[in-house]
């Protein structure tokens, strides 16, 4: 199966009350780990690529070629969307040109009217080519220079306006944060999320900052219309811990244990376990 837009998989998820995971990729190992688990779990999946990760992998065209070839050689038959995560206006256009099947244009840092205008333009270009578009209102907090910002909670009226522009899915800041949550985190603002869910015409909602959100909050968020949940940091943490353990146990010094295919294997396995767990938690297992 070739890459698909995220539209159908997310609209089905919204209707049936579950969420599809967006799992960010950084390289071949991560891509292979996530695709094989999606196939094993019979789950639709969204591969997220940040602009930084795209650059790291030497460009969006390399990413498209790698993902498509890998899907063919691994015989992946579940629906897979290749999605730009937090794209700039130029980045979104570049990914559309390179063959991504889905893009996020994150205009949340612009004044609202500018966010609307730029989102509209991306929607126009993407829709002609059957590519799904994610927009953002409010902002997702996160750590910068050791300080964790809480982000800006989205205004439901602004969400309603952006949702009417023909976008496929909407990310709204509701107290969620990229990276690990601080001990004094107040949790997701369920009141605002519920209101956004009720005023945005059943559009699939996106929950960023999926790392470390308690299971019951995830379930509640899904009940208000969250149909896509992004997970990145949790995979990075388990990958690093597993590779660290391998080296600290001295396994790279035994036989050919220094072979990168052996050295990275525990990290890959750790990522796969996280993806399996999330697919079960989000309810996307057996939905492909
Ligand atoms: P985490 O890194 O907190 O899991 O968030 C991922 C994300 O939202 C990517 O857009």
C-alpha cells in the first residue's frame, strides 16, 4: 500500500471513538520499528517528521523515498500517513512537493488573522493533491533552556474559525506540553477541550505532547474528540536507556557486539514496546 492522507483514518477514529498515534521518526531504525509494529497490531499509523528530523535525514525527499521503499520491502498493508510535524509555511510547501501525504502548518505563533490566512493557503495547495492538513490554535508548552512553559490554552471560538477552513484535523493547546510533564503539572484542561470538541463540527482533534499523559486522561480526551495523539519523547527516552544499558553491561565489547545493528537493537525493541502499548491504549489496534 502506498502512503495515504490522514483524513479517512482520523475521521473513522473520531466516529468510532479511538485515536491513531503519530509516532515521530528520526532514522531508518525508528521507521522500521514503527512500521513493523503497526503491521503486527493491524493499526493505522502516522509517521511524524519534524523539520529538524527532516534535515537530519538529509531532506524530505530522502524521507519519502525511505518510507515508501521500506513499506514495499516490508509488505506493509496497513494505512500509513507520512506527516510533517509543526511545519513552517515554507516547510509545509516543501513537504507537499516532496511527496508527504499529510502536513501540519503550525501558525500558532502568528497573530490569529495571519494564522488563518496562511492556513487557508496551505489548505488550498494540499487539498488539490489529496494531502491532509493539521492546523494549530493556542500553543503547546515545552521545555526551553531548562524552563518548562505551560503553553497558551486555545480559544474555542478561534478553534471554530480555523476548523471551518477545510483543514483535516486541529491541534489545540489545552495545557499539554512537549517533553516530560513537570511534577506540578495541572493536567489537561478538559473543560476547554470538551467545548472545542462541541464547536468544531466533529473535526478530528489532535493531542500533542503524548509523553507522560496518564491513561485515564487519554481516555477522557478521546471521548471529547481527540483522534490523533503525538508521541515522541517517550520513545527517545526508552531508546537511549536501552542503548545505554547495552553499553554499560559491556555488551559492545563481547564478540561483534559493537556492530551498530546489534548495538541499536535493544533501543529498537524498546521503541516497539512503547508503540505497541500506545496502540492498545489509544484503541487503534485491529482498526486497519
Ligand atoms: P512528546 O515529545 O511530548 O511526546 O510530544 C510529541 C509531539 O507532540 C510532537 O508534535
